[in-house]
């Protein structure tokens, strides 16, 4: 069985495949972490996929495009100034995680037209051009979501290979009223279907 995690079911409306469970876990990093952990504990899955809409950074991922997220950074974890935190020996803040390299390689080999790039997970949606520009300069990201890091991190802790696939509904900092949810959802569903075809072909 394959687990597909989304924030809300509307993001993947109409998607269904045999041997694929689609679970909506809620919006934001906390809800998605808890929901992903619960889903992975309830049943043994061969792999997990985080799929849904995201914002694309200007010039890197246009509205309606699909993005395979290679790595995620959780923005709110750590010091505001980026300085180190003095933790007890053996402890560290996990602020980054990755989609499974093997899954990415298989997808890239079959679907080179898909955008591959890094993502930022934020509990706060970017609404200003100034913040979008600052994030683009600091991290060189392709997409921004509210769940990617949490899902990939939960899967890693459970020992389940995972990948993140996003459909771009807006350019980061666009007013929410200008988001094209349908275009983002269609791109996410297309990417998800293509990836599952690749998995089956190369299994």
C-alpha cells in the first residue's frame, strides 16, 4: 500500500487509485506531523507521498506547474537571527529533511519536464513581496508550503521512503484571492498520477 498525505481532500479532488490511501491531515506543520504519524502507525506502507498545492517563487515555478520537492526547510524552527542554540550534547534542531533520493531519481528519469527544487515549510503564509524576496535570496527555494517538512520528517522517523509533489496555485506573496486553486490542484493530481505510474513501471 501507498500512503498519500494532503492537507485537505479538495487538493486532490477526484483522485483515486487501487492500493493507494489518501489521508487529509489538516493545515499546517503541527496537524500534518500528527496526522502523518498516526497514519503511518495504523498500517504498514511501502512509501508515502505528500501531495497538494503550494506557492511557487517568482521565476522558478509558474502557476499550474508541478514541482517535485527535493528538500524542505522548516522556517520557524530556531533563532530569528540564525544563530546557534546551545543544546545538551547529542541534541540538535532538525530544520531540514529530504525527499527520498531514489524516488526522485526514478521520477526524474521518466519525467524530466517536471520542476525539481527545494521547498520551504512555514506556519505563516508569505503575504509580502519583501518577505518573498528575502526568502528567495536566503534559501533559493522553488516552493512554499505549510506541511512539507512535517510529512517528510514524520516519514523519515517511521523509516518509510517519502517524496513531496506539489502543484503551484500561486506565486509566493500573491493575495489569497488571486490563487488559482484549480490549476494547482490539477497539477498536483497530474504529478501524483505520473509518479505512481513511474513507481509501477520501475517496481
